[in-house]
């Protein structure tokens, strides 16, 4: 076997082995919307968040991070101050449900009309579990969910 043919075979084998690892996308999200101008989620949405905490992150023994995202949209009345209050409200809810502050990251993104996929009053919490979970690195993904 020539060196170039050997090299191509090795590259092809690596590409095949790496593909499943790169294709794994593990996204456990809670999405909601604030009422226009509101600092807090409606009670019905807080209840849905509580249920989500039990049904989704609650299934994983190890929790790595909770990421909060809200928009700042000055043109439609979501000032930076309002966005900060919304982030604080969501952080408070997560800590009330037992999430340590050190596991929470927060982001206030600028809303771009026509470019942002979500509405300006969008609330997003993304949960990233720690290993073991189906996308953990290794020869075989693990899925030890309690």
C-alpha cells in the first residue's frame, strides 16, 4: 500500500469515527415570553418552568450549567434596565428551584428586527448536563439518566 493511499485510508477512518461525536447536539431548553413591559413571567409560565425543572434537568444526576438569555429591544420598549430585571427574575427562579448561583450564566442580547428568530420579549433558559449523558465524549455515548 502506497503512503498516500494509507494516509487517505487513515483520514477516512478518522472522519467516520469523529462524525458521530461532532453530530451530537444536546440542547435542553425552556422557552417562554414575558408580557410586554413585564419584569416577571406570568404565573402559568413559572409553573411550566417548575415542571420543566423536574422533567428535564431533574433527570440528570450531574448538572453543569444553566444559561439565561433575554433580549434588549429599545425600539419596542425593552430597555437594558428591563432586560437586566428579567434576567434577575429568571436567576431568582432558578435559585429558588435549587440551582446554585455558580451554575448560572446570563446573557442580554440585542434584538434585531427581521434577524432575530424570537420575539423581543423572549425568555430562554438552556440547561447543559454534566457527564454522563448521551453526548459525553468516549467510544460509546453514555446515557445514565436517573
